[in-house]
C-alpha cells in the first residue's frame, strides 16, 4: 500500500515537474519572440526584406515551440486543477495566438517584405510601378485576416482568477495585437486603394483642392488653388490648374443640399467653390467641387483630394528645399509663413496671390512625381498630415470609398466607438479675410459622472486668441484684414465655432467666459450641434465651453476631432467638478 502511495506521489511530482519545466521553457520562447517581432518591424521599415524574412523564420520557430510546449495532454489535464489550471489555460491560449500569428501573418508579411521595398513607392519619371503592390494584395489580405482573428481570440481570453504576471502578459499581447491590427488594416487599405487610384485598371482624373487655413472653413480653409491630376498605369500628371476664385457663383446649389446643411451653413455652401468646405462633411464638399468642375470644364473627376500648406510643409521635409519660379526657396520651415503671410504683403492683387499659391503647389507636386523624394520621409509626412485631417480623400468609386471609411482621410463626422466618445470642433471664418493666420486655438475636453443614473457629463472648452498686432488696421494689408467690408472691424477676427456632439448626447448649453450665452442649436445628420459666433479684437482672448449630457455609461476615452488650424495645439484634459 505504502509503495503504491509513494509511486503515485512520484508520478504526480514528476508530472508537476514536467508541466513546470515546460511552462518555463514556453515562457522563454515567448519572451524571445517579442524582440524578434520588433526587430522584424524595424527591418521591414528600413527596407531590409531579406533580413526580415530570416527574423520571421526565427520568430515562427519560437512561436511553434511555445505552442507545442503548452498543448500536450498532460498540460491540458493540469488545466482542470483549481488555482493553477486557469493560469495554464491562459498561457496555452496566448501561445496558440502567437503561433497562429507567426504562421498566418508573419510568413506572408515576410514574403511581402522581400518583394516590396519603400523605394517601390518612389516615382520614377513621374510613374510608380504598381505591379509589386498588386502582387502583394493577396498576402497582405491573408495577414490582415489572421491578425484580426488573433485580435478577437485575445479579446475572448478570460484572465479572471489568474496571476498578475499572466494577466499582464495577456494585456501586453492584446495591446501588441491591437497595434498590429491598426497598422495592417491601413496597409491593406493602401495596397487596395493606391493601385486603383493610380489608374491600374483604367485612367483616373482627380480634383486637387488646396485649402487655405488663413481663412478657415470647417474642412480646413477656403479653396485657394484647384488642379486636375491625371493618373494612368501608375503615371501621375498635373494636367490643369486654376484658382478657387475663378469659379462663378451659381444662382442655386449645384447639387441638392441636405436641409440641415442649408440651415447651419446656408445655400452658399453649394454655390461657390470657395465655400464648399463650410460643411465638415468632406464627402459632400468633394461632390460639390466635382460638380462645379464638371459644369465649368465638362470633365467629371473620379475623385477629390484636399491638402493645405501645413501638409505641404511636411512633404517638403521629404523633398528638401524647392526653388519656385519667383526665385523663392520653399522649405519645410518657411512654407507656412511664405504661403499664408508673406504672399499677401508681397502681392496686392488676389490673382497674383493665387498664381504664387498655385506655383508652390505645382512645384511640390513635380518634386514628388519626379521621384526626387525620400520615400520613408514622404510616407511619414503624409501620415502625419492625414492624422491631423490636413489630407482628405473622396472617391466616386464605391470600393475605394468603402476602404476609406472610418479613416481620418475620409473627412467625415467623428464616430464614437465602444471605448471612445468623440466630439467634433469645426471653425468657419466670418471675417471675410485672411486673419486666421493670427488665430490661436487651444482646446480641452473632459468627462465626469455627476448623476445618480450614471449618465455622464461632457464638456468641450475652446480658447480663442487674436494674436494680431494692435495696429493691424494700419499695418496689415487690406486684403488680410478685410477692410471692414463684411462688417468686421479691421484687425478683428470673427469666427463661427461649431461643436458636434454624438447622436446620443443632449445639448446642455454654451458659456462664454463663464457666462451662459444664447447660441445656435441644431442637428446635422443626427448629430447635436451647438454653434456660436465670436469676434475678437487684437490681443483679446475668449473661453467658450460647450456642455453635453451623455446617454450611456462613460467611455474609456474622450477625443476631439477638429478643423486643422494653422497653429495646432494638442487637446488637453479638462477637469470637471460636479
């Protein structure tokens, strides 16, 4: 009997030791896999596809070993034990996720890394070779599906009752997979959209709007320069240029406007090219611009792109300095000042200002199209501009537009998610001039639960400052101040400030410098809107606060999407007291 008991104890101890040793080995394999994943990412970015493939192979071996160590029958049997079992189950599930990622995502991505380098995005003689991108589409689609599946698997892992170390490991993997999902989704969209937009299957024409934030519109600024870009089989050509002011003002909107748009922004949104950006719905602005171009030139563009001078300054960090026909040297440091301030001091006639603006845009376009650009820096520059809503894209092709949905490039109203409540802040100039170069905008946003029913309170605070010199009326050009033509004292800045709450919130009013004030409430596509017009003299500051009552429990994050002003400041946290 004693021998039997001792034998059983030895077996149990042996099995426990077996599981313990395998757990330590599996931990080592998973810990070794993490730096390999980071190394591979850096190699892909640097264009070293061959090394990335070798690193991916090593990662696959580590992941396979970890999965094998945590999936044998003895391990699975020990998962039934109280206390210890849940930890073993989570470790096995984590190892399985990493193994799946290694096989189904890392392998195809490693193959793509060999086939494509960042130099493939560099135009040669105005043309990008689209074949590598098209060839990569299936592999990237497979990797995207694998990473999204892994994201769902990690979210479903139950870490209740596990050790802190195990719970932390699950959290770290969740964060890594979420980050990978965001990145791979963007890459998948790019390899599907870029070839199509560059005319892989048929020629395309795109309208390019260069928005001028010196005179703000909700989507960025008044339309200064306008150009038609032709793409065909990867070739990119600037085929026609004009100015926004060259378009006639139509007697009525060129397309039927939504009733809410007419109420908030007026029929002028659809009557004049300069004002298509009054609405924060870029898809609507784009379609209006598309129709205005068609009516004037008889050609209907296949899509509309938008960019501003700040985005051009980012691109100049990739191209390096560019010499303009005037002899001016445009670079990333002086572009904003030269295009939004100096041009008005140098040229009195609006047509001369427009010509300078158009020449700068054309010069930057030519530098990029010629391939005289650092492709990594260009991708980073466009990514930064896109995240700030300074680059917007609309396509008439349903598949392209569907791929753009839910990205900052789409330029639509902010959409809240399960873990984030999003508001919109949109600014429209009412000075009728170019004074927004001197408008400083600071924002804060906050949330708190002050009610017994747990409905949250939200507040968006906007601080506006007119930084123009005190003697603006006499020292700034009349074209910049407006000269009082629209009833605004020269040197003053008048702005319509609209804040969009999500469809489930209730408007709780607006205060100005701590005093509740009348405002213009409304709705736009189901969103609650509060709008207020303010006029500031040089040196004057005002603080606006927009209050809202939420309909659901408080979210993890609160975010503010806003008009891309010239002087952009990061939104800060606003402490709300009940």
